[in-house]
C-alpha cells in the first residue's frame, strides 16, 4: 500500500506506475464526475460545486420529488436544455481510456457519469457500462418507453414545459438513475463481472460514496485485483488501494495508459520476472 501523500507527489506516482502496470491483461475502470470536470461539466460535491451552490439542484435528482412536484419537473427540463453536456468535448483522460479499450489490454469502462463522453472519445459502446444511465435518452415512468432526449428537448423549446409521453401520457424523465431509484440489475451484474475479471481496477474522479458503484472497488480487490485510485479528495476506499494519486486526472490518466500499453508490448517473460509478489 502506498500512502496518499507519497503517491501524491509527482515523482512518487510516476515511478510507481511502472511497477503497478506490469503484467496487466484485464483492466476495469470506474469513472465519476471528476473525469469530466476538464470538459467543463461540474462535479457535485465540495465547497464551490453544484449541490453546495444550489441545494435545489439535488432535489431535481430525487425520484419521488421529481414525480410528485410539477414545478421541479419544469425546472429540470429547463436545466436539461442548457446542460453543459451538449457542448462538452471529451478531454485527454477520456481519449486515453478510449485508446486503452481499443488495445490488446482487455478494458471495461464502468461509469457513474451520464454524459456520454467515453463513447464520444471513441470507446466502443460495448466496452462502456453506464451504471447511472444516460442523458441522451428520455424514459416514461408509466410505460417505460424510451425516446431520444434531443426530440424531447425540441418539444420543450417549442413550448411544452413538461412534455408527457406520446405513448401513454405519463411523466418523462431522463434515462438516468435518480436518488431513490434502483440500478438496473443487468447493468450492475455486468459491472460486477468486469470488476471480478480485472487484474487492475482504476477508480478515477469519484468520491466513492455513491453505492453500489463504489463497492466495485472492494469486489475487484477481493477477486485479486490491484486498486489504483486517482482522485483529488480522499475516499473511503483509500485504505484498500495499492496507490492513491491525488494529482490532476488529465495528467495522470494519459501517463498511466501509456505505461499500460508499453507494459503490454513487452515480452511476457520480462513482465513475469518484473511482477511484484505483493501489492
Ligand atoms: N459528468 C457527469 O455525468 C456527472 C457530473 C456530476 C455528477 N454526476 C453524477 O453524480 C454522482 C456524483 O458522484 P461522483 O463520485 O461521480 O462525483 P463527485 O462530484 O461526488 O466527486 C468528484 C470527485 O472528483 C474529484 N475531481 C474533480 N476534478 C478532478 C481532477 N481534474 N483531478 C482529480 N480529481 C478531480 C473531486 O475532488 C471529487 O472528489 C455520480 O454518481 C454521477 O452519476 C455525473
Ligand atoms: Zn408512457
């Protein structure tokens, strides 16, 4: 285990990477809001962040409040119209992970994000597990019918403040998992399988306090993976990690991916002889 302070120094994490990436064949990555802040999408928690500046924003993410309060739905649709996700571009960390998913290193990107930036960076859709759904689709809470968010936003722009489902007249929401809703069981099962199959698990830009997403770190470690956490703030899973890197995601992730790709190109016997016996 490398302490957060030691791995947090540039020299500390850079030298550690060559040890932690040797012999890695299967990677699972869990990403949170912190990977998208460099793309201009705010994360949620912390002194200057969205829910601290605007507590009403948290209400809009709570299912029961959304369903029972028409005023919250009106606000939500206006917030969706002007959401930064529609103009955001993938940043170097998304692009680096996309390179990894297209390489011989088997990679699954499990994301808590709803912004679609992994796919837009070039990660094949079947390598992404969207634990909390996607903003790119809307869903009816009555009949479950899905539709493109772009079409529903066009209705809002044309004057429907809270557009109902065109199939059954029910309430529409974005196809994301709100507080008070269960995760899709099939999606969660895919994420658990990826965590169990990994020999390296990367947790990037997440406070690791939203469950069950965060517990995937423990699932991976229990199944024998090394855990590397890249996040500015401490997390409850730091004590399980081989390394905790508190440096900017945009610097660490591209470097880490380069090392993984370089280690994979090395002959197996060299990787085996370099393999550290302990985490
Ligand atoms: N982009 C999105 O899709 C988006 C944005 C906000 C929230 N959400 C949703 O809200 C929930 C919030 O939980 P969460 O844990 O993902 O995010 P969070 O907002 O709780 O925490 C993000 C973490 O990333 C760190 N961070 C931010 N930028 C960083 C950088 N450049 N380098 C290093 N660290 C950085 C922060 O210090 C923080 O600890 C998620 O489940 C997600 O569904 C999604
Ligand atoms: Zn419907």
